[in-house]
């Protein structure tokens, strides 16, 4: 039952983050949809961790080269997702208010992805591998 509550909570926060992103694009004073390109970063951000858990051997040590590379790539993807709206706002493609809403959406979505990995990423009996 705790897994279902966590899944519902993660779904709610994901919807809240996407709402911030869409408000940054669709409000009348902003009205430009360039910030939707951060959706690509939302999709590819968990991929290095998925690959690292499948390919890397679990030796039990605290450091694993495959896992460290996955964390490095994920960090680069997340920083790029936060950098894209800032660059668009500095070049006057989007307004700073839209940039703020997209940044709020980024924060919520990436915390939701992190929460998903923390809740369902363990090796216990209820994990994301069942989905």
C-alpha cells in the first residue's frame, strides 16, 4: 500500500511540474513554445542510470565506474535542462517570467524523477522492475 501512495504522490508532483512548464509556454503574455524543448531532457535524464543498473556489476563497493559515469552524465543533462531557459531568456527569445516558470517546473520534475529512483530503485520486493 505504501508503494501505491508513493506512486500517486509522484504522479501528482509530476503533473504539477508539467503545469509549471506549460504555464511558462502558454500564458498569453509569454505565448512562445520554445521552452518545451526541456521535455527532451526529462526523457533522457533517467537513461544513464537505467543503463548503469543493467550493465554494471554490483560488486558491493561504494564506488563503481559505470555508476559514477551515469551520475556524471545525468548531472550534465540536468544542468543543461536548467541552462536552456536561461540562455533563451538572455537572448530575448522568451521572457524572464517564462524562464522562472520553466525553472520551477524543472525543479519539480527532476525532484520527482529523483523520488522515483529513491522509492522504486532499491532491490527490495517492490521496485520499478515490476512495472
